[in-house]
């Protein structure tokens, strides 16, 4: 049992259900190898999980680092031996021990955790204070999601001066409260550590506000990209005001969901032309907002906002209409746009080619139905190959609901059925 290994009652931990491990030699043979065997033989013996604990304990002080490393890796090693290895002179030995101890702790049950001896906790804490960042980082990586680690230890690692140590804890540990995080940010958390904290799942409005107040460009960008981060309207207002001069925030701002209309309008006043396309596409369900965005685009074009860096740019809607009039809105153009991630253009192109209202096209693309999307592409006069691409790249239809090309690459359902899907949505 795990508890027997931790407490040292039996002196070793046996892995349940493991087969094919190294066979333990007779006790007298094991003693002979421990006393006079060469390094290779001793290391091999030290890796036997059900070896007698006193021999493993003896190996913990072996002169060869290779042997001590085998003991550190061995999950059957008694805790008393691990305590010796926690301060081993060889860093690889300590790293392997950190990996083993770190993996053990999250698996302990509540009862086992409550009965941990001071010795067991001492091994973990010694490793968490190790001078070598790699050792501390190994512990952090293994316990980052654990809910049964002492709060003191978690807070200590969250404040570590090395990002490779603190970052995993700050991003994942369920044991850090909002008060802990606020205190850590106020204490000068910066760099990769603050970026990791900003990616934390379910970030509260209090923490999001504190991240913004840090004015760390990368951390705020990470927070904006974090779809689970709760950002208050007040904070979003301030980000939109200060974001004009911070290009790194533009794309993640545009990609945020559920933004107040005033923030959307503010963003539209300064983001690039390509991001304007995305902003308009993202808010198609808000007709009044979309119309304002289109007017903003036209005003900015008239002012020459896009002239210097994007002289050839025009809104996706206008581009699709122009290409249709010029006879250039062909299948290759639609496929090329999908390959380049120009999704807004693809939507407008399908509207132009199908003759359907843009809102109808949007509804068909958003149904999550492979048949509905296929019907739209068919109506646009494009191939089943393109229909399959649209399902994958534009509508993100689930694999089980996707329509695939027929035996000869054609549409797998009749034109009558395809027309029926169009009529249903159009009505």
C-alpha cells in the first residue's frame, strides 16, 4: 500500500498490477552484489522494486551516482532512503527523486494525506527548496494540479524567482485563492510567471483587473486570449482605451466574446483592416452593431486610415462583390481564401455565389449540420470537395456529422434533398 511506503512500516511501495518488473534475487545473492558487485550490477539490483528495504537504504549512500539514481527512481524505496537522497550531491539523483515524490503526492487519498509523517513532508519540502531550479521545477510540474499539497508549500513555489518553477503552479494549482493571487501580483509578479497566471482557468474579475493594472503587455494579451477569464466591463473599457497603442492586444481583443457594444465600437476605431473583417464577422448576430462597424470602415477608408500599410485592402463584403462582377469569384478563389484563413471573405463569397441573403448563409453555416453546409455550397455552384472543406474550416462541423464526397467525388445526397435544406433555412 502507498501508506506503508510513506510511513516506512513495510519500507517499500508496491505498484499494483505491474507485471514484467526485474526479478528479485535471493537475499544472500542480493547482499553479495550490494557488497562487492560492480556498478552496473548494483544499479540493476537497486532498480528492483520489491528488494529488501535495508538493501535499498544501503544503496542510498552508494559511491556511484548511477546506483543512487536507480534508488531514487525506484518506487519501492523506503522513505528513510529518499530522505537521504533529497540532499544528494548529484543533481540527476535529486531530479529523479523529485519526479517520483511529485507523482506520488497527488495520488494519495485523503486518509493517507492526513497521516503523512513529518519525514514524508520533509522530503517534499527539501526538494521544493533545492538550489537547482530544475529540481524545483520538476516538483512544480508534478504537483501543479494537486489538491492535497500543503498551502504553505504551494504559495512558496508560486513565488519562486524562477518562472519554470512558479509558472505551472500559478497557472494550474487549485489551492491558490484569489487573495493569494492578488498578493502575489502585488508582490511584483512579472514576466513568464504573470503570463502563466493570466492563462489560469476561470480567472475572476478581481484578478483580471489586477493583471491589467500591472500594465504587463504580454500578460494582458494572454488574459484577453483566455476565453475562460472573466473580465469586467470596466476593465474592458480601460483596455480598449489604452489598447490603441498596444498592437499585441488587438487580435485577442477582437476575438473576445460578449463584449459591450461600446467596447466593440472603440476597438473598431483603431484595429487593422484584416481585424475589422473578423470583428464584423464575429458580431453578425448584432445587426445594428454590424451596420455601425461597416460605416466605421467606410469612414476610416475615406480618412486614409488603411492607406499607409494596407493600401490594397478592402472590406471582405466589397471584395466578394467586386470579384463577382469581374468574373473572378471562382471556386479556386474560395478554396484559396479558406487555406489562408480568410473566413469572412468565404462567407460573403458564398452569399454572392448562392444568391442567398447573408443572414441566411450565416444560419446555414452555423447549424452544425454537414447536410445544411453541403446544401449551401451546392447552391453556390461549388464542388463537394469545397463543401467538405467548408464543413471543416468554416463551420467546424463535428466529424460524426460531416458529409463526405461520394464514390466519384460528387454530392452524396440528391439535389432534391439539398434544395430542401436551403428552403427550410431560407423560410
